[in-house]
C-alpha cells in the first residue's frame, strides 16, 4: 500500500448483502489501514471477522456523530495515518454517511482514494431494463409532506430514469403516490438486492404498486422509474415559454434546457424557437 505523506483515506464499498461481492482489493485495504471508520462497529466487526481481518482499530462514524468525528479522523490523517471509511452496506456517501469525513480529509491535504464495489444504485439500474446513459438519483425522499410531494412530482416529470431508495414501511405508500401521478409509467422495483429474499417486480407503476401494497415487504427497496413518455408540445407553446424565460434575462441555451425538460420536447426545438425570438428582437444571446 502506497500511503501518502500526509495520510490516505480509502473510501471502501462493502457488500450490500452477499459477502461474496466484496472485492479482493477491499479486503486487502481493510486489513492494511491503521483504522476503519464505520457506521456500526458491530456490523463491521462481523464483516472483518468473516474475512479474517483483525488488525485495524474500528471507530464509530454514523450520521449522528459524523460532523464531530470528521475533525478527529482528519487530524489522524494529517499525522500521516491511513484509514478506511465504510458504511453498513454499499458505497459511503451514497445515501449514507461519509461526505463530511471525505471533505475534512481533503481539507487537511490527505489523499482520498475510492475502492469501488457494491452499490444498490448501480445494481438496480443495471437490471432495470432501462437505458442508464442518463438518470436522476433522488435517494430517500424527504419525510415532510410538502417536500415529499414536491420530490414525487419532480420524479414523475423527469424524462430520464429516476432511482429512489425507500424503507420497507414507506415503500407501498411511495409507490401508491407515484402511481396516482403516473399510473402508466414503467418501473422496476427491487427489494433486498443480493440478499436471501431478493425480489424484483416490473411493470407499470399501477401494477407494481398494487402488488407491493398487498405483500409482506421486509427489507429496503430500490425503485427505478423508466423514462417518461414524450408528449409533443405545439410550436406556439414552446415559443411562449421561451419568450417568457428570455424576457426574464435567461440565455437561449439555459431557457431551452429548462423548456425542453418541462414541455418534454427536444432541446434543439426550444433552442431554435429562442433564436427566432432573438432574431425578431435583434438581440444577442447572453
């Protein structure tokens, strides 16, 4: 291991269920660092025991103490120590603690090296059947009603696939709320990815919401919405939207991007409408 002069933090992805998904590199790094910062020390000690790793010190670092812990971990890295950052499952910082520790490490000049591996996000996308050249990741939706409703509306409006994490106690309600807004939207819903009771359901939101609401649902869910159907907007509607945004001072490019997303039209169509408007007014693009 080539430790940096002022310490190195390895951000290590760990299995999300099946321990065979741990990479050789992850196992090696966890056995060679000076310490491991983890979400749940009991969980991580079980993982280490499975792979026969006994050496590193295990330090608790979860959502409730991450801000305080980040400072002390960064100080260790500043003294030249090497550490690993893990969560209970998957990749740190992806809807899990970790971002503050990484930021603190960078602030003291430490190297931060990712050790990639399991992630429920990429696992679900890869098996969804939807093209993932572009996608939106919303993680866990906000608990408050207003923010949650806004996030749900944003999800169903997206032209790209959308990935949502959800707890077992809220999955049925979330799917029902999505189905109420877009019943025919295609989706793939995964439960307990890589675990013993792994399950996947595919169909429209209406179909999947009905199946999940009537079934026992232990384990976390990953909901993948397919892209929204493109609904053609008329030239007049596109031009009116572009005129309103350009009138507020937006550039043609920025306005076209937002109009294309809102009206579900090709960006080039909105951009041409904007150029025509500016041409009529004798304006230059900002």
